């Protein structure tokens, strides 16, 4: 069995040679290939824009969640001051869930940033190669006989075809990732809008949930204790009033 | 020999480097057959490391085709398999 390197090489080259089979005349091959390259470069630029948009959206959600953390904290404090420990507990439970969501968002933003960097690097390489190809193409057209040109074109086209396949893969992966993010971002928008941040879509097991329940329970307990401590003095003053 | 690190760029490597790459490649194939993703990623990362450390980076404007192409390690096992399947992971180029 061929190695991974060998197989990857074969797959990438096969992809591009199929494309070039469509054109036979050397000059036609050059122009055809050049057009493909420009189209691909447009796609890459769109891909970068898509990733940036998704990232912005996630960052906006981060801000919204941070605001809702503050709000929940205020609500818990108010509920406790009013003697409604049950409401305070509910607010703090939501706060814990929101904190988890925030951590998830941070990871997603980092993932998109990595994707964005890769795409930009791909775009830069492709642009440089297209520029080199463009100048070579004119030299080949002007200086070589049909037979010689065929050989030179084969080389240049394979070299750039490889870059095109590589860049195509980078866009494809960025697109998959952004689509996934956008679906999640949409779901998150709904949760934020409805004020419930419970994660109904998770594939966690019952045990996972129970374990999380225990740890979030203890976090809620300690936060309750903290709030009670802070409100202690105020509550006593209240009791002194007639 | 010219090697492409998919998603990163091309490097020129010498024979000693190529021998090492072939050894690592054998390990990677075995890991893929065993469906051992951690092992596969580790072998690919090593291959990338060897090429980056010992190879000479080609200019972005260089049009020389590569002799060998090394897939990235951040592909999942399924993506790696798709890469080698008939349809391939690589999308069709713009027509």
C-alpha cells in the first residue's frame, strides 16, 4: 500500500489534471488555467470575509453574555434582599450556565481566528503564484514552439494546480467551520433572546449532567453564601425598623 | 525533492530528510489502518516538524510542482480517509 504522502500527492494531482484535460491547445490551456485561478482567488477572498463575519457575530454574543452575567448577579442580589432565596438560586444557576457558554464561545472565536490566518496565508501564496504564472504565460506564448510550450505549461500548470487544490481545501474547511459556527450562533441568539440558556442540544450523558449539577450546585451555594454575607449588615438594619 | 505541507507551502528537502519522512510515513499508514487518530496526528506532526526544520522554504511565487504532498495533522480520521477516497476531501476547482 502506498504511503500517506504518495496517496495525497496522487489525489491532488489527479484533481487538477482532470481540469486541464478540458483544454488541449497550449495557449488555450494557459488562458483557461489563468481564469480558473482568478475565480479561485475571488472565492478565497469571500471565504476570508465569511470567517470574519462569523467571528464578529460570536464576539457580539460574548458581549451580550457578559452583560447578562452582570444582570443575573444583580437579580440574585435583589432576590436575596427581598428574602426570595429560591429566585436568587435560579438566577445564580443561570449565571453558571452562562459562564459555561462564554467559555465555549471563547474557544470558537479562537478556532475561527486560526482558520482566518490559514486562509489569509493561502490567499497570499495563491496571489504570488498567480502573478508568477501570469508573467510566465506571456513568455511561454511568445518564445516557445508548440511542443516546447506544452512541456513548460505542464510544469507551471501542475505547480499552480497543486496550490489551487491546496487553497481549495483551505476554503472548504473554513466554510464548513463557519457554517457550523453560524448554526450554533443562531441557536445561541435564540437562547439569549428567550432568556433561557439551558443547553438542550448537548450530547452529554445523564451522568455528565448530574455531575455538572453537583458542581454547579456547590458554586451556587457558595455564591449564595457570599451574597448573604454581603447583605448581612443591611438585612439586620431592616429588621430594626418598626 | 520538493515537499508540500498542505495548507502551509513548499519546501526543498535532502535525501536524509526524505529517508526519515518515509519511516514516519510508514508509521502514519499503520496508524490510519488501526484507526489510531492520536498516533496518526503525532506521526504527521513529526513529518511536518522534519520538513520545517530541515527543509528550505520555496518562495510563494515559485511554480515548481511538488514531488510529495503531506496532509495536515488537524484533519480528523474521517477527513483523512475522505482525502484518499475517490471523491476526495479536496473540493472541485472552479469551472
